[in-house]
């Protein structure tokens, strides 16, 4: 019997709405990195972080104070790094042709003193959206910020024919399965990022989990993977491991509407591991209009 885990991927498009002028506006997500961020300490590299604001310039008001703008996020502080890659994903509502811009202020984090200003950059959102690939925004001092737009992907999980791990003389022993979801970059398991876990469904062979998960940082050809780890929930003993699969997000994205089969590493015994491959069926990839 084949054990199947089906990942129903709901391709999360940009959320569209009509602005007051009738223009079509939508949600944009992105990540930040730095290039040759200057130091303010003189004796070590900077510990840079970024504050993010958005606002609008008009013909009568081209110089906009930061105090008149809306702050919508802050990165973590990198440590002694002139080329940081921040992991946070940010978003804003893009309103084409309205003079909208982002102000990104870079500061050097200090534990004992006031944070030092490093520089800032104003980014015209029309130029950002018309750019291809990574957008480079030079700072007012030296160095630059690199803006990479991302595509959020949402998905749900279900499984078929799961093994009966709780079987006994008195019970058919259906499992109580749940699934952990992790994000992995370049197949480096040491840096897995926990995305979430499904609820536990009791006594079931074909669970359909209701939770919707979202990967916000998808970028094409960036070596990104999703890791699915299945367990049987046990109250009186350690949870049983049912198997795991490592799935390329690029492959998911390229084969929308197709069925993709992945091997699920099976039982716990190492000697049996390569004799008990099960399959993860990635199917029904479709667009979701929200």
C-alpha cells in the first residue's frame, strides 16, 4: 500500500483593489539586503538595521518629512556585517502613478549608546515595480540597499493511507497524525525555519488538515525548499515519526495544475529507510484569488 501526502498549493496572487481614482492597486512583498554598508564605529563593522516608511510626494510637496510618513516595519540588526541579508518579509499597498515612495533608513545598532545614523534612500515605487530582478537603491552616504520582490505561496495538506501506528489487541490502531512544515535554503538543514504545524486529527487514515500555510519569501531560482515532517501524536509516549519529504518550491511553482510525486522517507529504522520510500503527491496547484 502506498502512503500519500498531498500538498494542495494555492498560488497566492497579489491582492487587488480599486483606489479612489479608479486605479488598480495591489499588495507587494519584498526582502532587503545590504551592500557595503559603511561603519560608524571606526573599530568594527556596523550592526545595521533598517526602518521602513512609506509616503507620497506631490507637485506642491516634494520634500516629505519622515515624521509625516507611515512606518511599516523594521529589520533585525545584523552583527558586524557590511553585506547583511535580512530574513524579514515586508509588504505595502502599491498605488501606481500617485507619487508613492518608500524611505529606508539604515542605522547602526549600539547596545550602550544611541544608535548611529548610517544613511537613507528614497525609492520611487513606480521605478521599483518597473525594475527587473533585484533593485539597487544607493544610500545617501555610501553603500546600497538591495530590494528583492517575493511571491507569497499558500498551501494546504492532506494524506492518504497513513500507517496504523497505534494498533493493539483491542484497537484497529489508526494514527493521530499531524505535520510540521519547515522552510529550507540550499538544502541546509541546520538553518531550517519553522513555518508551522497542523492540528492533530485523531484516529484517521486519510486526514485532511484545515490549516492554510504561507511561504512569503519565495524567489525563483533561489534554492528554496519546503520540508514536511509527519508524526503520530501519542499521549503516553514519544510521538512516532511517520516520514518526511523535501520539496523544491521552484518545482511547485513551475508545474501549476500538474501532479508531482515526491518520495517520503518512511519508517524510523535506519536499516529499513531506503526500503520504505513512500510518495508525496503534490497536486491541484491552482490560483487563489483573495
